[in-house]
């Protein structure tokens, strides 16, 4: 029988993790006649009882494995850790807060059985999502598709199925430290198909994604797959240089024609302030790209695993390049 592993990032979900797992188990019942199914929870350390609950769950259920990071590395690192640890023929990744409906998994598997190597879900937000978030999300996807080197469908979520071949490429050949997984999946190509879904209400609590995290996530996506901001800096600098030369020539002509230039301190200060602000802005853009290079050159692992629970935890492979395991419980 072929195997499917379901990977779920977890952070501060003590109120919902048990009910979510029960939902997940019920959702994959139709697959058990054809596949062996296992579950891997990748957890950032939480100040609540999430780890204790997952430890008990892994002890009671032989299909459950748990990886606990040494510190909070974030959502994308958790997904990469799940990909690195996957030993199955296909992986399904979804969030554990309940917004990604587990009931959709059989449909994803059906598309995979039909020949798709990547089954990517597209989130269709409704009124349960705030207007500001819906608008900013749509603008981000539209912007990245226009200026980036990838075609990222609007609403692409970190809820997807990946074939074994795609898993191997992500684990063995793509070594980026600052990972924007949605972009990497779109960039890879392969045989991809899309499935739309409407997000459900969170089972409990609020999103852990603060506006600053979402902003950094968007910057990561743009700087990973587009050089357009750098080229805009070059074009703006060239345009200002041309305008400065034209202005200088016009002033010389005015001098020889006997026209006396009127003093204009306010306009001069405004122009210098504008120029200074643009220079600082351009330096910030260059700094974002330089920071990406800095992280890649250092070559630090993308995550560190501190603890592992479950019957198959000892068999989780240790890959010293994408991530490292610091201890084994």
C-alpha cells in the first residue's frame, strides 16, 4: 500500500488540538482502504499545554509523531521540517487551527491519483475575513504575479498535497534559508492542479499572525522572486539624473538670456528632502536583498528540533543542511 503523511504546524493550540485531530482522523477514513496514513505535528514551543497534549496523543496513537522545535522558528520552517521528515509517497500539509477543512483531503488525494504532482488549494475568503485583510491579500498576489518570476494564483494557501518527487526536490535541491514556500511550489512547475475551498472559522482563539509578521511575509515573497524593486531604484536614479542635467542646462540658458533667477529656498529644501527620502528608501530596498544574501552566506540551519515523540520518531531522518536535530527524547 502507498502511504500518505499529514503534516500540521502547531503553535499555542491547547484548546483545539484534540478536537482537530479527531476531525482529521475522521476525514481520512475513506483513504484507509488504499493507503496507510500517518500524522506529524511540528510544533514551535508554546507557553501553554500544547506540547503535553501532543505528547500524550503520540503515546496513545501509533500513527502520530511530534517534532518540537528548539525555539519558535515560524510557520514556514515548520512546514520545511515536515517535508524533511516525510517518508511517505505523498504529503498533505494543513494548519491545525481548523480553518483548513480536513474534509477536503480525499479530494486532494483524488487529484493526485489522477496524475497531479502538486495539488494546491486556493482560499476563497468570505465575510468572516476582514475587508482590510482580503484587500491587502489580493493586492499582494496581484503584485507578485506581475513583478515576480512566478505565477502565484490569488488565494494560494499553505494547504496542499505534494508527490514524492516534489518532496525530494524540495528537501534535497532547494536549500534557501528564508523560505517562501508558496512561491517555491509555484516556481517548481511539475504537474499542478488547483482546488478551491472556503476557510472555516477558527476552532478557538485568534490568528497568531500579527500584522508585522504578515508584512515581513510579503517582503519575503517579493524579495525572493522579483528583482523589480532593485530595477525601479535604478530607473528612478537615472530619471533624477536626467532631470538634474536638464534643469542645469535650462539655468545656464536663462543666465545667458539675462534672466535673473528668483530665490526659492522653500522649493530647494523640498527638493533636497525629497531626494534624501528617496535615497533612504532605495537603501532600504537594497538592504532587504542584502539581508537575504547575508542569511544564505551564513548557512545556518533553517530549524533545530529539540524533542521528538511517537513510535516512529527515532526514524525521522536528520539532514544537516535543511535543518538539524539537537536532541532526541
